C-alpha cells in the first residue's frame, strides 16, 4: 500500500489558500478548515481591479502644480469607456489612455499612462474619495529630467 500526498504551496501575497489532499488506501480526504486558524475572508481576498471601471462617466475639475512650484494650471480629468483623458494635456498632443481602477473601502485608486508622439509619456496615479480626486503624475520626455506634479480636483456636475 502506498501513500501519496499532494501539496499546493500557498502564495499569501495573492491570497491563495493552502490545499492539502491526501490519498491513503485509495480514499481521498481533505482536512476540514479549523475556524481558529483559517484566515479571514478579508485576509484571503486581495484588492482586485474593478471588473467595470468605477470612474466611468465622471469628470473632475481642478488644478495641477509642479513639485517645488506654486503656480497652478487648471485641468479636467475625464473617465469614459475605460479610458482617462486630461483636457490640460491636449495642447501637448497627449490623448486618452486605458486606466485601471481598484476599490479599497470608500476610495478608488486609479492609474493610467498617456502618451504624445512628440512630448513623451505621463504616468498618472490617483485616488478618488467621494467627490474629491487627488494624486500625482510624472511627465517623462527623452532628453529631459522627469517632471513630477500634484493634482487635486472635485467632481464636475
């Protein structure tokens, strides 16, 4: 009689649960989870990208300021059809780009990267809580140092 044991190792960083299947004498058994040692549902479930972009249909009006400076520039960030667009970046040839959104409690974190044929790329990262957007973006262009900005805006109604 042989005893076979199969182990699937956990990757806790992505929320997988340990599964141990033992096969003895031709019969399979699975250990019952111990409620005291089983991770909570919150610990098992990592933050997941929203299946439907949760910011679609929203436009935020506000300002952006280059780090270390005080002069602010007006901008509008619009989210539609899974894409983000900065009205203030139109003059530099930046278009819209796909964005990702992750829900965590009452906030939505988003990221996107817009590009311009002549002006490089802008990596966006921000958070929306209620009707307020805040975040940063970094403009990278060949031949120059990256330029970092902070942005703040409110939902346009």
